[in-house]
C-alpha cells in the first residue's frame, strides 16, 4: 500500500472532433492550459509530465511541454494503445504516492484523422493481424458469442448505442450529440456482423489533461479535489487454445485489485466511464467490473440500471461510442469526466450526489492475449 495519497485538482479536455489541420501539440495545448488554470497551477510549478498517445511519434510529450512553457522536468511518453492515457495517469499516481513529485501533469492525445479513415493499423508482425484480424472483427466475435450464450438479442446491442447517444447529447465535448433509436442503429451500415456502424466508436481527434498532486499541495491550492483511491495496470496473460470471450480476465483482475486497494466495491460506485469502443463491450464489462452478476448484463441495461435514476450511471459522457475514441486521449478524458462528476461540474449530465467513480480502459489486440493492457482507476470526491 502506498503511504501517501494522490489527488486530481484540475482537469480539462477539448471537444472530440476531426481536426485534420492540427498538430498533436495544437490539440493538447488548450486542454493543458485549461487544466492548469482550473487547478490554479502555473506551468513553472509542474515537476513532471506524463503523456499518453499511440500515434504521435517521438517526443510527443516534449513537444507539448515546450509549447506550454514547461522545461527541465522529466517528460515520459506512454504507448499502451487505447490504455495509453490511463497508463500515463497510473505513472503519475505512482510518482506522487511514492513522494517523488508534488505535482504532475498528465496528458492524453491522439489524432486519428491522419489515417484517412478505416480501421486503425495494427502491428504487422502479429500472426492474427497477418490473417486479417481487425478490432471490429474481434468485438463482432464477442457479440456473436454473447448472443449465443446470454438471453440477448441484436436489439440489446443497439440499446447500448441508444443510451450512449442519449448521454452524449448532453455533453458539449462529445463528437456525436444527436440521439438515435434502436431501429436507426440496426439499419445503419453493417461493419462486422452483428455490429453496425452506430455500434462502433468514431474515428476522430482529441486531447485531455489532468493535474495530479500530493496531499500537501492539495491543501495549499484549496481547489475542488478528487482522491485517486486506486490505480491498477495489468498486461495480458498468454493463453493458447480456447479463451472465453465473455470473461475478459484482464479487466476482472484489474477491478478486483482496484476494489481491494480502495476499500470499496462495485456496489458503492456512483458513476463509471468504461471502454465501450463497440456496443458489445459495455455489456461484457458490466459483468467483468462486477456491476451485475454473470449473465445479467442485458437485463441490467434493459431495466435502466446503468443510466440516470438506476443503480449506477455508466458513461454519462456518452462513452467512446458518442464522445469519440482518440485512443491515447481516452483514458485521460475518462478521468476528466469523473473529476467533473465528483466535483459537481458536469452541467446537464451531472449525476446527482455522485461521490465515487470508476474509469476503465483496455488497450491493444495481440494474438494469445485477452488484451495488451488494462487500467482501472477508482476515485472519491472530497466535497
């Protein structure tokens, strides 16, 4: 157990969208400056920078820090696929709780419009990639298995997207802000059966930033703060042969460790931001994170237990399906949303009386692994 505590005292993001003419620094600098402003921290006070991204190239964090006026401090770049931003937050948490730094800037940024559309490029040396695997196909296989094993229908898959768009319509930072119905989701262009276009996260660009500080600095700043009650990062375990696609062990292990570290469990969580890159993912992760029992995720969704007025509000931001998924930015953007929710700054999408939160993001497709990386954070508001 780490002796010291770490807190988020400032957070910001830019609207997720397509910024084809922007540089990585151009995306990130506004988010960084607004996070610093909300924390009441000057750039010169930053002691370390951690930048999560997947496709930014060399020294992305240094380029951003330079343009903000931060220099002479350690800057670490993190590539953990979709979990890059959350992994950057994990490293900042480790540094602060270990007493190495009192204030760390965490950045998440990526620009997917550079690829011109289509599925994201995967590593060519992977044997499954060589056979043509792409991420929509992976999740489509999960969806097929889910429909076979659970009391579920394609309408249940579509309901995830309907909820995401309904939540996203309240979020000025979301890439998609229009509501949709079940029929519209199912009639949208087929991508990988049974998944349709509106069940897949959009390609786009974005950036987010948070300021992580020690207890000592939190007291000095006297700003709205959220305690990082747990931070857990796992990599996948290689397995040959059969793997239960509805039992994502990397997420289950992360969640179990996070609950133990925080001292509270799934039943105590008020708001969740989870990795819904495809509609099926949300249903699978309800169970993996312990929000409902095995086999009950479709009922959990149908009964309204994962939205406002239910047991827990899942993805009030609209999630990746509505807010967008600029890969390395997503984990930090989740932390921003949770910070806003737990400090009463979420506007129209505010979850009433939210006190505890969870963010979860997985990253990477590698042959033989459930996922390459998974990060789970638990948060506690101090209002």
